[in-house]
C-alpha cells in the first residue's frame, strides 16, 4: 500500500511542478501588462515616483498662476446675490387705472445703479451690459429699471430685481451656432420673404401707375 502511494506521488509531482510553472508565467505576464490608461502611456517620460517630494515652484510660475487666477476671477459668472444697499431705489405714483388708490400710494419703483462702479458684478458682465443694453443706461452711466406691474410696492421691487437678474442672464447667454440644416432653412425662408416682398412691391407700383390720369396734350 505504501508503495502505491509513493508511486502516485512520484507521478503527480511533474504535473504539480508544471502547474506551478504555468502559474508563475501568468503572474509575470499580468504584472508586466499595462493598459492604455496607465500613467506610463498617458504621461510618457514623467517621474512616477509618488513618494518623491515635489520641487518648490519658481517665482515666475507663481506669478503666472496668480495672473491666471485673477483673470478667471474677472470672468467668473454672476453669483446671483444683489446687494440692495448698493442700489438706488425710488418710489413714485403709478399711472393707469386704479381709482383713488393710484393717487394715494407710491407703488411705482425706479431702481438704478452706476454700472461702472458696481464691483459686485464681474467686469465682463458689466462690459456686456454696457454693450447690449444701451437703451437702459442713462447719460450718467446708470442702469435704470422700472416697474409698475402691481399695486404693491414690495412686489414691484421684486419685479425690478427679477428684471435685473434676467438682464444679467441674457448677456451671459452664449448664442448657439446653427447647424448646416438650420442655416439652409433660414436662408430659404429669407429668400422666400424677399421674393414675396418684391412681388408685393411690384403689384403696388403697378396699381399706383394704373391710377394715374394723363392729360391730353
């Protein structure tokens, strides 16, 4: 019995050694494998030692980063906060129907502020408002917003603030460029509108010509 066990062990020993050899080969293969998203392929030639301390940035790099931060801060979007104490709000009597209440209550709201000195707005937004909303800016450089939508003074103040938020959102909105199909449709509509306008103009001209009365010479 003991001899049979020894014989089986001697026969299975090459199989086990072959299996272990195959396992070592697979481990070596997997350990050397690198995916397409590995750091060596994404950043070739870079130092991958994460335990190495970073070099102290130079003064030129620090100044350049500081300039980039200031540039980003100037072009950042509006936070949504409107400081009421920075606005000049006046009240007056509203027009239109309303009976004696119109002559008693000053519910019309006139909200204005100097656009150039409004530091709570980013410089880029102030420039866009100056360019796109010139009709709302008076000779003093103040952005003027009025509301007499309701007979409530507080609601009209809220309406003015909402109008101001809408103006800020409008100037920040980037116009979407039309694709080729939309541009082609728009061009066809413009051409059709132009042809119709010229046609109606020609018909009107002929009608006026037919109405003329020529005196006999």
